[in-house]
């Protein structure tokens, strides 16, 4: 018999919800969302899962688009000059970070 404890069902549902969103699964994680709500998972925790999953999905899409544009040698318009002060509330991490934080400041790493 396996002595290792299994993941709690809410953790599995959160993982499934996040991966479904990040992979653009057609079911959109609605089944997992229902399970999480029925289990009493707070809405702010569900919102964090959704925010991180969407951020990872969108970040991957931008990186794929940039790689395609570079390989296809597509001319890209010059980026608009950055305004001083940046975006309100946007926290920029520096150093050895593997990803950027979500717009809400949540780390996805």
C-alpha cells in the first residue's frame, strides 16, 4: 500500500482549474470551479488561481508571438515611449525571477 498522503481534492481542483485556463481548454474549468465553491474555498483564493493561470497563459502567448515575429522577420512598430512612473500598482521584480508578477502583484513562481 502507498504510504504517501494524496493531495487534498481542493488542491487537485485548483491545479486542474489553473491548467485548464492556461491551456485554453474548451471546458474552461467550470466543473472545477463548482467543486471549489461547493468545498467552501474562499472566492479570493479562487480569484488568485484564475489570475495566475491567465497571466501564465497570456505571458506564454506573448513570448510565442515574439519568437514567431523574430523568426518570420516581421517588422514590428516601435514601442510607444514609456511614461515616467510606470503603471499604477504594477510591481516589477528584478533578479533571477522566472516570471513577471500578475497585474494584481501576485507571484506566479
